[in-house]
C-alpha cells in the first residue's frame, strides 16, 4: 500500500517500497506517463541484490498532489523529502524514460546524497546545442512537443483525450502500443508479467487526470533547472540504438557533457530494452 508523505509546501506524495526493507536504498523514477507501480524487478530479485527500492508518483500522477509549472529540477526537493521521511541519508537513483532527466536532476542537485545515478532511455534538454532534438523520434511524441510549444491548453486537451482512452481500456491501450513497437520491444512487452505491470502502471498514473503527463511534457520542453555539466557523482547512461520514443543521440549528447559518465548504446535494443537491463543497472548503482 502507498504511504503518503507530506512535503514542506503541503503536497502529498504517494510512495511505496519494495524488496529488502533493510537493503541499500534506490529511488526508481517512473516513465512518462507512469506511476509508482511501473515495471520493476520482482521482490525476490531485489532481496537477492540487497536493495530497498523506493518508487513514488510524480506530482499530478496517481495519488500525488499536482505541482503546476514544475521544472525537471523540482524532483530533487521531493526525493529529499521522501528520503528524510524514511530516515534515509545516502541513496542511489535510477530513472527510466521520462524518469531519466529527473534522475540526472537528483545527481546534479543532491550532492552528498545521490551517490550513484543511472539514466535509461532518456531525453536531452530541449535547448541542447548541436542536437537535432526530433530526429528519429516517433510522430506521436513529436506531436506532444509541438502541442507543448503551442501552449499548455492545447497539450492538455490532447493528453486528456488520450488519458480517457487509456482509463477506459488500459489493456487495449497496451496492446495498441505493442503493434507499433520495434521487433526487440515487442518481444519484451509480449511477456505476460511486463504487460500486466504496464497496464497497472498506466491505469494508476492516469486514474483521475492527465495532469502529471501534461506537466512532465511541459517540463521537458522548458529549462531543466540544472546543467548536465555540473554533475559530479558517477553516472551510467544506457540507451537502445533503435529507440524511436527518445532517440539514442539524446543519450550520446548527455554522455559528452556529464563528466566521467559511462555511456552504453546497445545495438539491437530499443526503448523497452531498459526493462531487460534494469536488474544489472541496479547492481551498478549499488556497487
């Protein structure tokens, strides 16, 4: 069951912990759209790794209070508030897809607390110099960011329609998504367990509105609130070469700017390949 943790500004964050309650703490930041119930290794795997996995709904998703106008950098204060409430000092952070930029925000802004960070299949900043931001990106994602550039109202209308469709039939939405995936991603999402997790994830994240989804896309379309160059702790960047949701050149761009970052771009893998490597990545961040 989710635990509600109150922030200093009076918001509630829905938090759940998985795995070994006495293990090494790792924050797992969910994708866009998503929730604390997103794909993660089984509890037995987390116990074997000695990991306490902490997931929470970003503001506006699931049971977490919305924070209108939030930037990517806002995540640092929320993660710190959760860690304080749980009595955790130092921790690792893993972010997948829409959670990846937020993981990097923790690395940049929570020095001394975020010890190691992994960002999987993430985006580069919208104003990334020398990067063709939309090259190789699927039409539906391009449309989201074009709507965001046109204004919050237009983006909200579009994502509310999509969210209503997902709420009405979350399994049907995952099946529809499956049809448009690359061969490698289809193989991963065909797994019954992963498909069930995706259904729960989307249903919970969008259960009442598209607010979190809208605010994520708007935050990715604006200044992040930190510079990748300012990250001083160890960072692992992972991407599938065939990703069309967040093209791999975004990770390559980040890898060239984050000091000492370990960058892996895997051939034959795509967006959901991040789920296949997640256990290995958790081992890296808790090394």
